[in-house]
């Protein structure tokens, strides 16, 4: 059987505390009964805000949903007021962590050296980095892929290989985040296939797409991505279910 499609989301800073827990209960319920998940065709991950990590880990305890943080410190534990270490995230049961999102690069001036340090610490603690890469402005997909490969190589230069499935690269063109619709399917497929070929040749990893993704997109991408990184368009948890329905349809089609 092929590897499960990765279907994940970051809740960013949209939801309140109780709202996050309620939404996670809904998704956990979907995960426990949807055949895409129970038959191993989809693997889910959720990245809620820091204060909700502990109760969310408890909510998903009887599921295979992976929980991750949206950020971590670039430093080992110590005198870093307000920061959260990779070690603590791993200890509490997180299995992945988001690194280098466009919003953190833009608003918090995160550069590649910082993103590389966070990635190395996450990997050392056994957390799967969800490493976000993407071009700033809309343009040629070949150039976009080259820019993303440059970002990947810069960040991963000093991390050990093979990385296998532990590395998730989220291709998120900055211009398609928070937009009314995702990048074109042709653009996404061209870039993601190039990134996947690059990872396959350099230590492994899996490429997923994010940026105004929602129901319907996975089907249009015809197998050119290993999953999706979702935002606003799964704030209604029923959209998660629709996307898992698509996973089942794709799975059935691949056996015809
Ligand atoms: O940045 C994203 C996921 O991390 C995408 O967010 P939106 O789907 O809301 O544009």
C-alpha cells in the first residue's frame, strides 16, 4: 500500500481556547470513523496554539492524529524567556512542529539560519519538521521550484541523512496564503513534483501543498502532492471530512 496522504492544518491564531478544543473533538471524531483514516490512506496532523497543546493531546489520545506546535525555540533549554523548547514539545507528546512559515518570515523576520537551527533541534528531538518553503511573488513555476530547492538545501545543509518520512516540506507560495483561491493546479503540480524529486535524491522527505487549500484541491492535483497543509478552509471541521472523502475516491481510482 502506498504511504498515507498527509492531511494537516495549522490553526494559526484564529481560534479561542475552548473553540480549539471543540474543533479538535470534531476532527478526532471524524478520524475515528472515517475509512480514509481507519484504513490507513490518510494521516492527520493538527497544529494548535501552544496553550492548547496539552488538552488537545488528551483529546486525540485514542486516535493516530499527530499534534504539533506552530513554532519552537532555536535554542536548547535555558534562559530564553517566553520561548518553548523542542525538548518540551517532544516530552509532552508532540510529534511534529511547524518551521519557517511565511508569516513568521515576514512578521518576525525569521531568516534561514534561524529556521535551520530550529529544524536541527526539532529533528534531534524526533519531531518531524513541517518545513514551509515558497516564493514571495507569483511567477514562473520553474523559478519557484528553484527558489524552494535553494531554501530547502540552505535549511537542511547540516542535518543528517537519510531523513525519510520524518521530513515534511510544505510548499506554500506566499502569494497564495490567505487568498481567495489556491495557486493553479498546474503551478502546484509543477513545483511539488520538482521538490519531491529533489527530496527523493537528497535524503528523503514528503512534499505537501498549502495556501488557500480546501475541499476539491486534492482531487485536482492528481497525485502530484503527498498531502495538504490546510488553513481557513477547514475551520468548519466538516471540510476535513470532505477532503477525506476525496482521499477515498483517489484511493479507489488508483486501483482501477
Ligand atoms: O498558511 C497556511 C497553512 O499554514 C494556509 O492558510 P490559508 O489556507 O488560510 O491560506
